[in-house]
């Protein structure tokens, strides 16, 4: 049933890089919630695995001296949702990953696996995009840190070179300080379901909460890889918070998204959902900037 040739267990990151170079056909396994299914289905017959599961140095959430939030790649979804730093600074990420699968998957699935599988529907990905996350990668040439947008090369394909592994996801202080965010996953049912469309919106308002100082919108499943809505973001940065702004943002995202037909949903339907989710997530994000969650600052236009 599980046709595995060998499992290598590195003692630390350096040892993992060595094993990946020595066994170039080997695949990294973290929580295994994707990999083990592929193996069970016979899609990886006779595979070799490098199990990073025992590398505790890759687990947990911390804050660097400069305020950067550091999420180890082996951190489970459940850990992220419950983590005090995540709750305090980027609660929406904890909420987004709390929508993954069911409790068992959230206990074993890792944020590293969720981004390294390169899947557009990954529930952490659009929220990480909206927070301008950076991906830390360690390999034979040392460490490199790249924007998450550059990490995604195509469906199921990420920027990991031979011998490399993702070691952390970083969110700089300037990306989250003063922002509030909201993620909505639209699926055909509310648990154990892959997103038909996911939408994550971050906003930063002017001090008097009358203007939109910054706007970041990201989608999952609205294209071959998770992505931002740059035209809409540019169009509405600095805009006055009016009631009609919400609808304008909802219409505008249609110029940014490129969903496709699949057995799950037709392209037209996905476009409609993109528009609805952008509106709702934007409004909820604006509410999130107020201590009482009020919408009072939306003015009649
Ligand atoms: C029943 C079920 C329901 C699910 N529902 C959802 C859902 O609702 N939303 C969702 O987003 N996902 C869902 N998933 C998918 C899955 O749980 C996630 O993608 C999970 O985050 C993968 O993490 P993992 O640690 O289990 O990865 P693994 O299976 O161990 O690895 C996944 C991939 O990432 C690579 N990899 C893992 N870690 C690293 C690393 N540190 N560096 C380099 N490469 C690495 C592996 O080589 C592999 O290619 C579901 C899965 C199942 C089985």
C-alpha cells in the first residue's frame, strides 16, 4: 500500500541539505498529509523520503528583534491558530488555517507543506500573499529570502532548487503594523473542502478612519497560483471610505482575476464569487480596524 524505498531522517537543517543532495530523487515529507496520499494512491511508487518531521528548530512562531514575525515551516495549522503572537498581530492567518480540512489535518498539516505544494487552493497562501510574506529557504548555497509572489512558479511548482528546503515564513513589521485583515473561503461545504475561491483582504486606514491608506487583496483559485489584485489595489489606495467603495472594489477585482472552468465550478461562477468575496472581506477588514468593529466611518457617497 505504501511503496517506500527509504526514509532518511536528518539531525538538523544542514544534515537535511546533505541528504537531499545525496539523494536527488528523494522528496521532503513534513506532516505528510499531501505526500502520504500520493504514495497511497501509487503515484510515488518506490520513492525515497527525507523526513524533516523531527527538526524541532523548524517549529513554532517567534518575533525577531526588528518586529518580523517568524513562522517555522514545520508549524502546524493548529499551533498557528492558537499562537499568541499570531492572535495579537495577524489573527486572520490563524482564522484562515483554521478552515483547512478537519481537526486531524490541522493537527498534522504544516504551513511549509501548504506553501511548498504550490497549490492555488492552499488556505494559508492568499493570506500570506496579502501580508507580503517572505519565504526563507536554506540550501547548499546558504540562505535566501524571497517574496512569496516569487516563490510560486506555476501550478504545483515552487522556487526550490536541488538540496533546498523552506525553513520559515517571515512577515515584516511594516506589513502588519496598523493593518487589519479578513479571509473568506468559499467552498461547497463548510468542512473537509478545498476552496472554490479564497479571498484575503488587508486594509490600513488613515488616523481618522475616513480614507484607505493601503489595500492588499489576494485570491486563491482565481488563477493557476495564488495571487494579488494589483490593479484594484492601485486604483483604490488613498480612496475615501464611502458606501459605494465596497461595490467598486468588488467590480474592479474582475480585471485582476483569471479563474478557470473545472468540475468544481464554472469560470463565470468563480468570477462572481471573487467579486462577492472581495466586497465582503474588504468590509470585514475595515470593521476589524475599529475596536468596536463598527462600520460607522463609511460615508454616503
Ligand atoms: C483530507 C484532507 C483535507 C485537506 N483540506 C485542505 C484544505 O481545506 N485546505 C488546504 O489548504 N489544504 C488542505 N489539505 C492539504 C494539506 O493538508 C495541506 O497542503 C498541508 O498543509 C500539507 O502540509 P504537510 O506538512 O502535511 O505537507 P507534506 O504532505 O509533508 O508535504 C507537502 C509538499 O510540500 C513539500 N514540503 C513540505 N515541507 C517542506 C519544506 N519545509 N521545504 C520544502 N518542501 C516541503 C513536500 O515535499 C511535498 O511536496 C487537505 C488534505 C487532506 C488529506
